[in-house]
């Protein structure tokens, strides 16, 4: 059941932000250029690895109402406190390159601003409250972004 929820939330959240909005709403009908895959593929791989990490080690999903039961600090989370957001942003930038779309590039910038505010105003205070000792040590050991 947890696996189904993890997959569903992946499709709803990062899937919507990284795939549906850039492809269906912002850049529909544009020609695809394969050089965008150099950024797009690593972004998708990062996303999938982060969802796996939430499921396997965190014992939860990326949805705020079904969060991991353990602080996720392994895998890519050893180098960035927010690799899932990095993966989404790389995916969007990959679409911007592949579709030669300034609108999608602007969407990536706006998405980063929203992610940063969400991290500062919601996620970090929530993690501090849920995992006080673990979060403090983790925050001192790992950078917020890259």
C-alpha cells in the first residue's frame, strides 16, 4: 500500500511540476532537441532516487500528509538537504533546453523561488519540530541546496 501511495504522490507532485506544466501548458507543440537530455535525464534520475529513498529508508512518501517516519539523510540527501527539488529543477531546465523555451526557463526560476520559500517557511521548521536532535545534526552537516 505504501508503494502505491509513493508512486501516486510522485505522479501528482513532481510529475505535475516537472512534466505536465512545462510540456502541456507552457511548451506544447515545440520541437524537441536532444541536447536537453543531458540535463533532463539526470534530473529524472535524481527524482526517482529521492522517491525511493523516502519509501525505503524514510518509510513514507513525499506528500505532506503522508511524510516519512524517519529523517531521510542517506543517498543523495547526504550531499543536499533538498535533492528532490534539485531533480525537479534540473528536469524543468532540461525541458527548457530541449524545447528551446524561454518561458519554461522562466518557469524554472519561479519554481526555484517557490521551492526555496517552502523550504524556509514550512519544511525546515517542520523537520526541526519532528526530528529535533537528528535535524540539528543533519542541518549542520549538509547544505540546503548543493
